[in-house]
C-alpha cells in the first residue's frame, strides 16, 4: 500500500510517517521504480503501535525503546514496565503542575472584577517583576498575587 493508504489504515499522518522513517523509528520502506514508498501490513501494525504510544504521551525516544522491546521476543517485561513507570511518574508530576496552574489562574480570575475597569489582577500578576521566573516547562511559579496551593 502507498503512504496515503498506510496513513489512513494506521491513523498516522503521511508527514509523520516520513518523519518516523527519517529518524529511523520505522525502517526505510521498499520503494517502487518511480520512488513511491510501499508499506506492508506489518509496517501499518508498527505505525499503529507508535500512534498508540504517542497517544499515551511517550516520547519518541521511549517509543523507540518500546518498539525495540516489542519486536524482541526474548525481552524482559521488567524493561517495558520500567519505561511505563518512569512515564507515569512524569505524567503525575505534570498533573500536579497543571493543577497548580489552574488553581493560580482560578484565584486570579476570582480576584478580577471582570468589568469595564482597566484594573486587572491577572494582568498585574503577569506583568509583575516580583513573580519568580519559571524554570519548569509547565510554568508553575507563583508571583505576588498568585496563591501557591499546598502540595498533595
């Protein structure tokens, strides 16, 4: 099947299939004399595996490891479990960060009158020089008006 058919069958866009091939997440495929890629059912199965792993938020590096383990019939399940547990830890940390962000924004929105006045605690907080700079990807630092929630 061609790349369009493989994309439709796997749920992975043609652009992503090309990308996965370029980074060797999937092997280079057979090409026709005119240069078109040809995908097998096995290739589509691998693409579905990758799509499902991406849906669960695994990184490309983790997916590469998982694909290798999936294809290795003598793999140790502990290796797969380790990758999954590490990912769960990352997800749980992101959940806490997102909850903190939501609580801070909710607090700021509650303190904003939301009327015709130009005074706005949300804008003041965003513009505050007193607010610490964020070092995490999720942006969970709180400034003078933000309410830092307690850790759970």
